[in-house]
C-alpha cells in the first residue's frame, strides 16, 4: 500500500487535484481519530453529533426530522441511532401531547453528564490542530467555509 507521499507524487497532479486529495486524506485522518476517541465513551461519531444537537436545543425537545436536518453527516437511520442512545439512557423519547404521531426526543441528565465529561477531556480538537497557530486555524476555517459556498 503506497504512503500518502508516494500517492501524491506517483501521479502528475495539478495543484487543485492535490488539494482535493489532501482534504480527503485529512478528513479521513480526523474522522478516524475522533471515532477512536469516542470509543472510550461507547459512542459513534453520529451518536455524539445527535447528543450535541439535543444539548444545543435543551430544554426544547426535538423530532427525528429536526435532528436529521442538523446532522453533519445526514443519515437515513436517525431512528436507529436514537434507539441506541435511548437504550444507553442518554436520551428520552415521549409521545407529543399535541400530535400523537410525533415523538419528542430530549437529552437525559445522563446524556448531559456524558457530554460534559467528553467536553472536559476534549482538548482533543486542540491536539489535532496543535501544529497550527490560532491565526492559521482561523484562516483554515475561512478557507474551508469558502470551499463549501456554492
């Protein structure tokens, strides 16, 4: 299996192609490390994202569709992800008083506690970007946002 350097140098890549490959490799690098880190808390990256959405909306309750719209990686299986979080006691589901077809989802006290624990130890994002200065991180944020503008 070729190294990243060999991969980049084995083709006559233009600067834009190399930039795109670098973005893909970096995205995979970060995602793999985040997934590994969250294993300690028995969470997947998507479950962690759902908990963060619910915490941001707390004390309001959310629906599956609301959560799905705000997820970083859209998942058709939001219900299954919420099922697993409920089994772990990290979220609660209740039937809406106003609309019996609607299920309201909220983060539990245990879920809040777990997120606080993760937040308190998540100098992780700082470690991942520790080779960059605060100004470089700010510039990186601007460039990545610019790429996503259409």
